[in-house]
């Protein structure tokens, strides 16, 4: 795909068709943040589409939940194969719409494909029913119903791919709203599902901003679960919008950025590299980007000098240019916040090592910014431990010891992930890492590295405590237990106080008791095991037999 190719704006995707609302509430304009001269056009949106999409998903759920796990996996595997066939086109579209370098966009496509593979290869085992034959009991993981998903612009393909395929594999239907900054990638996800020939209503897409469309979708009484990745402030508003539905399952990932700790005696070159990449990859816009680094006093000066030297070599440029490490920010609004945050740091008495500033890229009018580094006097009453540093901003803290580092770290409001750079033979290592309260601990690795095989939750304001990755399959289902009694009723075992047999002839015949209770050949008698589900009207994979 050429980087300036004109896009066909299809509208919303509802009930297996592309539709444009008869009454348009507004437009979002797709612009390349690396070159504002490249406008991809206006995408219309309408609040009326929310009702239509949710209703379509409800109708589609009746059919989709009848598909067994094997059938659902077959459809998702086709989606995965289509991603693989379209990977170059998708990577170019991601770069065009987010500004990130093309090599990074290609990595995102590859990671998205691998995420689907993990769900198919390992995640499906999480949906296996638990059967207790000796107790004539079982528990099945059943779909929740209609899942709403709201995605951020930083990983516009990976997050929707993971959320949508997990929801569909679990037997749910979906209504997806992409970020207002990445409508074209959202449309590409819907186009890919459209080619999978899913039953109508299984996957639906509505375009629009978070205000109005996103909030309306999250608050819709017809959804049965909500997946949200984005800012903490937005999550607060979503909580308010759903206050009358405390039963609604919500998966909230709010990021807030990760932290790194550097202790004297570690591999210093690795520490500099991992901290720098973690802080400035994707222009520092990922939820688990390294926003803070805590360094012990014995190596602080060397670390800062080397970090500055390396940062000044970073190539900032247009995403389609070779040799580019960092592209632009997603919007002018974010770049303004980045500059204001830098000024606030200086006004509060902190040290600008590399000040927040715009960056010029030859012949490109984009939202480019330079990496910023600030030394924080965290004991001066304005420790800046609560806010998420916007964009390519890294805050550095000097501490006397690893004990001080652990204590300061645990005061951070956002603790989505933590990198620890320590000597491998550190005697106090076990005690050190044991003190750290964090969602993910990466030893001698950057904060942006994560395994989707392993359950992890961001602590503090970083999440609401629900693990992502392949464990989403469990969140997107609800366990239902089934108990079966196949023995004949024994009136001698009734609980006290019922006077069950008072005044009755204790020599009643078998016919008087009823053949449905005594006959071993009666229809109501079942054998628990492989045949129990169908005897109860439940398919063997635990889905409904409607």
C-alpha cells in the first residue's frame, strides 16, 4: 500500500454489512501525525449506531454461541491467516495513522498474529469444563454475551486483535470502537473479520470519539462485559457512566507507565539501553513505557551522563524513512501536554537535563517532539510520583540504597510494570524484589516486555486487578456449575421439622411412589461423565443448545 493511497471510508460495520448512518452526529478526521499534509479523510459517526450495533450483536449471539469451540477456533484461525497475508499493507497503514516507524509497525503485526496463535494453542485449554464424575457435577465456562471493546491508538492492531479473538473464541459477540486517532486501522480489523464469513452480528464496529460514542457504548444497558484500554481519567468517567450497573464485568487497563530501578554493580550498558528504549519507543506513548528510573547514588552520575549521550544520538523522523527510531506524537494536544508538563517540573524546582521541546523533521509537518529527561528532587514536596509523564518524558530519581529505591517505588501511584537492573550475585536480591509491589517484574529487561502466557495485573491505578493476555478467555466467560441427582428419593433422609411421612402409609407400593423415582430405566436417570451434557441438553463444549 502506498503511503498516500486514498482510503475508502466505509462507515460502521453492523450485522455483517457496511452502513452509513442516516443522521450523522459528526466526523473524525484521519490525519497522518508524521505529515499533516497526508489527510486520510473524514469518518462519520452517529450515536444511533450504538443501539443498532448492540442489537445486532445480541441477535448474532443466538447463532454464534451454538458454534462449538472447534468451529469458533476455525473462524479465528482464518482471521489469523488473513492478518498474515495482509501484514505489509497493515503495517503501512499503522505507520501512516500513528506515525510510528515502519519496522515497529511490522513488529506489531507479527505480535498480533502471535497473540492469536497463543489463544488458539494454549488459551483454549482455559475453557475446558471441569467434571467431577464421582459427585455427578461439572462446571462449564459459558460466554457472557455481548462484549464492548474500546481501544487506544498506541497499539491499534494488537489490542483489538487480542480482545476480539478472545471474545469470539469464548463464544461472545463484539461491538468494537477504535480510537478516534486510528479509524482506518479499526476499519481494517473489521474488513478482515468480514472476510472470515462469520455469522451476522458476531463482530460489529462503530466509529467515533470517546466522548459521546465511547461513553455511550460503555453505558449501554445491552452490553454484558466491557474491555477498556486507555487513560485513568477516562476509566473514572466510565465507572460513573456505569454506576447503576455494578454487576457489569469491566476490564480496565490504564497504564500510567512503568518504572525502572538501577542498582550499582549491574550491567550498566544494558541498563542504559533498556531504559532508553523503554522510555522512548513509540514516542513514550505506551501504557507500560518507562516513565521513571530510580538510580542508586553510587552510579547515578555515570548513568545520567551515559543516558544523555545515547539519547542525543536517537534518530527522530518520518515513519516511512529508513533508520528512524522514534516518530511523532499522536496529536498536537498530547504534544502541548508534554511541553506543559516539562514547564511544571521546572517551576516546582526540578532539574531539566534535556528539556521538553518540539523537534523539526525536514519537509514534514508533524507532531514531533524530542526526548526529555528531568532530575527529580522527590523530597522537596513535589515528588511527581502521581502523574503519568506524557510522551517521551523520563523522570530520574537519585536514592542512597536499594532499600530507598524499593520504598520510593512503592509510593508510585501507577505500577503497571517494573524493571530491576541488579548484579546477578546481589546477596539481598530476594529481599529486594520481595518488597516491590508491582504488576509485572522484569529482571534486567525493559518495562515494555511482557508475556501474554502469564497472568499479570497493573497495581495502583494501572488497572482494576483483572489479568490480560490469554487469561482474558476466563474473564470473558462465566463459570456455571451443574449438579445432577440420579438416585431415587429417600424420604427417610429428609431434614427435621418437615413431618414428611406423618399420617402416611409407610407401606406404600412402588406404583404409589411413582416409577419416575424408582425405575433404573427412567428417562430422568443419567450417568455423569461424557454423556451427561447431552442428557441435560448441554453440548459437550458447554455452550447453549438453544
